[in-house]
């Protein structure tokens, strides 16, 4: 309800805005440009404005175009460089071309749903359209109440197709995650694809700690604390190079690791190397990078680097995860260099006839040279036809080799199709849920924040930590038992050494802490 007050001899009226708060007060009638003569006149004016606000018809005198306001809004941000780049891309690609010359108070709420759908019709992913709409909501939300009374881009509750919302919720809940046995198998395959045994330990560390990808890349020898714990205080993020920063949302924390992982990481720390990063040298400018610490080689040693001494990039993880989890090299829809999907072939004479790695059916794909995994694409082989290595072009003529020396090629079977490195984080949370780990410890370990009453008053005890270490250790040994039943050896040295107690008959029997989800049946077909 509007009310009046007298300040410095002038009658001023204040009315409630769309956000529920009162404005700063007006002493001049915006229509006539004259001061209010009586309190009744001022009060009536304020009530008229409240009526217009309820009807969505009130326009502010201060007019500004969207392009001007968006640039002012963007310049005042202090976010991660990656977030700044995403905002800039959405602004230049989707918001500015449509709304740059429009005045804020001329924008109507009825035009934003069609605009969002038009982005999808133009060929962009639905996620891109949602992100563009969300950015518009944030920009216009900060213009209230200075330039507009309400946010016209805000999504209306109770609107839209209920079925679509349920489908989106189901798809979010259906994130692919591995059982412990599957995590070991995928990590082993990824190491073979990359021909880098450190990859196995990197993925096992991710699966048994739940760390984010950027946090895994930043692990250093100093991150290992006494008593089998990791100090998670840094992340390395890829953006036109690699830069250092704090973990997401400031989630600095110390997490416990099971005994087996502590031993493996301490051994890995002795082999830690410095990276080959060059900082900002030769990198294009990035919005918001004024306060960024770019990674420079020779300053820090890291636990996990490629053979060339570089950090593992996001594209690299996809290149190894897809053939490892799906058993197929992904195809490429490229007008100039198209490539069909290709099953992965392995040489059983080198790796053994483990059903974890293959089945005796030769299809199109890649073959492995005896002695080491080298994957070469052969996209023109026919499915179901006996594989004959092509002659010429400098490649070995396997057909002329003695039978005992020929590679015995088999195809990899899928383990967990669609699994991504982030799926290991989902899996870790699920393992803890299945084992009954207390919520306070799960929230701390995953780097989340619990603002509920129970989260405020609940605390982590040493007993909780000991329980989690025991559970993770049991899950590891149970996963090794699964792996041993498939085949007793591994070409990955770390895994082969871990399987030794099972070969020697000295491994203790483990009671499963989590359902293997019939992973062995899925692998053996």
C-alpha cells in the first residue's frame, strides 16, 4: 500500500514494487513533471503505480537498451574465467543478435518461450537454449527495480508440458555410474588405449575418492597427508591453457583414502614430475583472467601427467573413456573426414583371452601389434568376415606369418556404455549411499554444502571416517576378486601386482559391500 511523507518541505510518495520492496520515494508526478500539491494527490499516484505493477503495465522513466545494460552487467562480474567465457559466448551468439537494440521496459514475457525454442530449432542443443534463457533471467533480474518492475524472462511456474519435465528429470537421474568391478575394468582398458599405466591409477583414484576432474589434475606429492588422507586445496582448469584455482565453490577439504590407495599414491608421488605448461605465453586473452594464476612448468610436481609431461585435457578423457567403456571408437560426422564407429580389437596373444577385454569375433575396428597396444583404424572391414590384415603401405603382412605368431584378434565388449569420467563421481556417492555412510561425511567428502538444520548441527567423527576407509578397502578387494575371476593377469603392472595375492591363493575372502549389478554376466555375454 502506498504511503506519503514530507521531506524538506516536499511531499513524497513511496509504493510497493513487484519484488515486494518499497521504492526510494518520488516527489514529482512523472506524467506532469510537477511536484505533488497535496498528500492525497501523492497517495493516489502511488496507488495507481501499484495497480500498474500488478497488471504488468508500469514502465520506468529511466530507459536503457538491453545491449548497454548487458555490457554494464557483464563488466561488473568477477567469476571463473571459464564461466566468463561461457557468458560471453551466449551473449554474442544468442542474446545480443535478438535483444541488443531493445529497451528493457519494452520486453514482454510472452516472447521468451518462443525465443528459447527458436534456439533449438536453429540446431543448437536444448542445454544451450536453457543456458541462454537462464543468462537472460540473471541479466534482467539485476535490472529490477532500477529499470523494470519485474523480470519478463523469468520462467513461469506451472507452465509447460509436464511430460517433458518428467523426462528431463528421469534423464538427469539416469546418469551412468559404475560398480567397483566395472570401475577397475574401465580403468584397465583406458590405460591400454592410452598406452599409459598412470591412467589406471588416475581413474581408480577418481572412482575411490569422488574427486572432480580438475581436482584430480591438481594432486601433488604435498597433497598426501599422514594417515592416508588427501588435502584437496587446488584445482587445475582447462581454458586456452591451464590455470590454478580453488576447488569449485571454495570446497577445500581433507578426505580419507583407503589403505590400498594410500600405498599406490605414495609410490606415485616418488615418480611425480613437473608439467610443460607455458602459462599465458601464446594464449589468447580470456575474460576475467586478470587475477588468474596460470600454470607454468617447472614450479610444481604433479602426480598425474601425460607421457609428454602435459596435463590431461577434457578431449583426452573422452578419447580414452569411450572405447574403454563402450568397446567402440566413436564415429565422427564430418563432411570432409567422416568416420563410422569402430569396435576395438585386441590381441589375445598379448593380453590373454579375458572376456573383460574381448570375444572371439572379429569385426571392423583396430588391431593391436604384438607386444604393445597400438590401435590402427580399419573402417572398411565387413562385420562378421574373417579379419585379414591388409598388405602393402608399410604394414606387416600377417597372412604370411606362422599361425603361432599371428595376432589373435578379438573385440572388446561394452562394460558400461555412456560412462564418463564424471560418472565415477556419481558412482562414489552411490557406493557410500549403499554402504550406509553418514550424510555429514558424504557431504564433506564430495565438497558439497548442507545448509539444513541437520547439516548445521551434525559433525564428522573418527568412527565415521574409519567405517568409510574399511568400506572402500573392501570394495577394492571385492573388485579385484571379480577381475581375477575373468582372467588372472593383467598387462597393466599396477593391476597385475594387485592380482598377485589371488594367483598365489593368499587373498582374504571379501564380503561384497555393493551389488556388482551383474557386471560379470554383462561382460561375458
